[in-house]
C-alpha cells in the first residue's frame, strides 16, 4: 500500500526529489572543483545528505570516494573542516570579494554589506574544528 504524506505527496516522489537534488548538487560540486571561486565541499556534503534520504548505494559510493569521502565523514562526525579546506575557502572568499569590487564597482553601502556577508561566512568556516 502506498503511503502518502498529508499533502498527498508519496514517499517515493520525495525520495526521487532528493535523488535529483543530490545529483544536481554533486554536479555543482564537481564543476566547483574546476572553476575558481565556486565552492566544491558544501555542494558535495549537501549531495551526500540528499543521497542519505534517497539512495544509500550512491551515498555509500560518495562516502567511500577517496577525494570526497574523508571530508564528508569529518563534517558529519565532528562538523570539522581541514586546515587546507579552511585556507582555500578563506582565500576564495577574499579573491571573490576583490573581484566583486573590481567588476561591480558597488556603492559603499553595498560593498560593506557584501563584506559583512563574506566576513560572516569566513568566520563560520574558520571557527569550525579541524578533523581529529
């Protein structure tokens, strides 16, 4: 018997949505590995979360991946980010902000707002523990 949520959406459709989202996020993460300034890690971590709710086999493949697996495992276990990851993330944010200033030439209030957003993101990343 098919079980529906109160809103009429079947569990199978929800799993399919998570699966599609997982592959889309994984694709963005792979693209980010080759494009400067586009993050990789957050997309891969989010993809793993989607796969955990949709397809355990794909999630297992991702967790066992030599490049992405340790990062996902450290994040899930400890909320940890490696020193290299922190350095690359912070450097990418600085470079992104400089390129924003050069390319957009924003007014001072916009520049300060974007700086505050980048600063908050950098603070969060840098405040995470390192994997033990």
